[in-house]
C-alpha cells in the first residue's frame, strides 16, 4: 500500500462511537513544506518499524504524521497498525474514518477496501456499557469519565466498542463522594457492563455545639481577686499619655498659627486691592471694591481666630508636655475657649 494522493477532505462521516474511539485525529490547515517533510519522515520511519514487527513503536509515529499532514494513506496504515497491536476498536473506527474520507474525495477503491476491513473487525469488537442510576443523573454537575475522558450523557447505558485491556471509570458530582472502579475488558466479542451506584453525599463539616446557658441554680465561678495596681507603672503610663496629648495639642497650635498667617496675608492682599477701587476713604462706591473689602474683612476674622486658637494650643501643649507630665499624679483638664469676644485654651486641674 503506497502513500500517495493525500486527501483534502475535511468532513468525516463517522458514527458517534467511532469518533470517540478514534481519539480524534483532526484535519488541520494546509501544512508548510517543512511540516510535510517531517510528516514524510515520520511515515517512512513507521513503515520500517512495522516491517520489523515493532508495531507498538510505529503507531505513535503514524498518529503524529497524520496530525501534521492528514492523508488517507497514513490513515489506512494507522488502522492496520492498531489492528496488529490488538486495538481492535481503534482499528475499526480508523478504517471507518478512512472509508468516509476516501468516499468524500472520490477514491472509490480505497473506500471499498477500508469498508471491507472495518466490516471484518466489527463482529470481533469488545464492548463496554456504563449505566447510571437515575438519582445520579439528576444531580447537577454529575459526570462520568472513562479512561480520563468525559462520557457523553447520550451514551449512558449504550454498549460502546472499546479496545481490550484495563479501563478506569470514575463518577463524580459536587458535594458527593467520587466513585471509581477498574474493569478488564477481554478481546473477541467480550462485553463488560458497569453500573454506577448512587453517589454518597459528603458529610457536612461538624459545627461547634451552642454554649449552654448558665442556670440560676448553678454556682457562679468565684471572681478572681482584684490585682493590686502597680503605682509606679500607672504613674508612668499616665505621664506618657499626658506627653502624647501635649504633642497633639501643640501640633494643632502650630497648624493654627500657619492658618492664621495664611489668612492674614490674604486679608492684607485683599485690602490693598480694595484701596485701588475705593479712594473716597471709609465709603466706597465701586461694587468691586466693596466685594474686595468684604473678602479682606472675612480673611482678617479667620486669621485672628486661627492665631488665637493656634497660640493657645501651642502654649497648652507646652504646659502639658513640660509641666504637667512630669507630675505623675496630676489630674489635668484641657479645653478650648471660643466665643464672640475671647479665643483661647483653658487648662485646669489639680497638681500634687
């Protein structure tokens, strides 16, 4: 059988089972010259191995050659290689694929030969059926895998041609225990029927028992005796807190002084701009001048308040940090004073 007249057909008319068994040898885009050369080398090497009886080594090379550069000649040799290695179902499916591609490309003689070879193998096929319990099929996400490949739901319970040998079957579903088994399928019309049992639900994780309420009759646990306070540690802690408060109040004072300076400069600037429009003294007839005067007055008010609060806070912070904090047992109260006539900081308390 010589390898020539490669097919350019892209539609393969196989039954569903045959397509699954063949392991999907998809046709691809037209290969490049380099790819064609690689496919030829793989094909020639596979034929040499088959002549030496080393069919197990030859089949993978033929598969790769067909993937690179699909051709009917390669497909026919691959089917023959499968048959010689005892993979009867794969050989049957591949002969059927070659038959379909030959027919589509007008190669009647090759189609006839491939059909005859497939028909000769069909009575010898071993078959596997996987039945699923109705309760399993109703579970959302339920799936069955045969040798790692998902089994279509439409094939549940249908006897499918399979290559002889050990077959791993796995059934799983979210929230359920995974079920697995392995069957050994013989050759020459052997059959294996596998029934997947209802999957067991996974046990819910244990929850902590609720704390029982304490009854009035149950004796209360004795209260721990109060600890004696360490005077030195408490005093040190109070001193640190007072110093931190002093830093915070002092920092606020610095910010207040900065704000007062900003608005003071702004008031002076606005007032200078207003004088350019109001040259009549205390009264001004120009609307723009009146607006600038009002803005200068507002800025001056904010500046005065900010200066007052900032200065008071700065002084208060210094008192807290340098005077109050060293006296560990002092009790101090600090608060701002802001009213229509006064702006400042009130510091009071007892010092021991």
